[in-house]
C-alpha cells in the first residue's frame, strides 16, 4: 500500500487545495458553488467521523472510498430526507473532488475511479403547474399593505410573479439594480456568468406595472448596494 493513502496530512492538504486552488483560483466558481461544496463536505466529514470513528483531521484517502460515499448518499435520503435532486448535487461535489484527487495523487487513482463511477440517480420530473390571474391577484392582495411586513411580502410576491426570478436571485437584488423609468426593470444575477440566456448574470426582466407602483413607494432613500428586501422591510 502506498503510504500516501494512509497519510491524514495528504488527504487534508488535497481537500484544502481543492477549495483554495481548484475551485477559487483556477476555476473561479461562484461563491454559491463554493458554499454548496463546503456544505457537502461538512456533512460528509461528519458522517465519516461517525461511521469510521475518526475525527476529520485523522481521515485518510483510504477512508474516502466508494463505500463511504454510497453509504453517505443513502444516509442523505433515508435519514436527512433529501430529495434525489439534492442527493445528486451532493454527489456532484464529491465527484469533482475525486476527479481532482485522481489528477493530483496518482496512487489514489483507483479509489477516485470507483467514486467517479457512482451514477447520478434518475428521478421523475414533476409537471410544473401555474396560477391563474385571479389566483395571483388574490395572493398579492393577501398581505396587509398597512404594515411593513405586508408591504415587503407584497413587493416580493409581485416581483417573483412579474420577473420570473428565483428566490435566490430575488433576495440578492441591490436597490441600485431596480429601474423605475420609462421601462421598469430589475437586473437579476444568477448562478452563471454567461449573459446569453435569461437565467444568467445581467438578465433584465420587466418589472411590470403592478410591481412599479409598489417599488416606487418603497425605495425612496435606499439607493446603492443595500438589498431590496432590506429596503422593503424599512418601509
């Protein structure tokens, strides 16, 4: 057996370089991707500690094998009640690290190949439903506009409906990215950097007249980098 496979310092160094060098410096992934990968390994290291009886600082490449990963994925679904989609996202993060290990530590190539061979699980994609116009109007009318909570909720619901924004995009909108002039619009920043499709950075989505009337009463003194949701909460 190669001594590197039983060296806890080698495993920890590879994991640190994977985040600091591979993800951040070389690939320049988004902060959200780094956070998602971090959360995956936080869960995996805790699971490995409970199953292998070793603290994270003592884990080695020998411990990081396909059996551990498969048991971890089963744990996510059975114990943490993760969906198949979430399970696959966790596996994608683990496979990215396994691919990095295969390149950086040839003695661990077989271990990495076994992890890379773990397939994504197929799942049924539900048919997306939609709300009628009357249902949307009822939803918008539900919050109490006489309270700041109600005004905040109304503006967020209106923006979700009129722009098609994801929740993660909505809560990150700076007030400065809201335009209320001739063509009201909101600049949405997604997970990806390519601006060629509507879900990527730089996408401009029409805010619509119902959102414009609400927005104009909410952001009179909050220009700049302040989040829109924060401006709504101060109304």
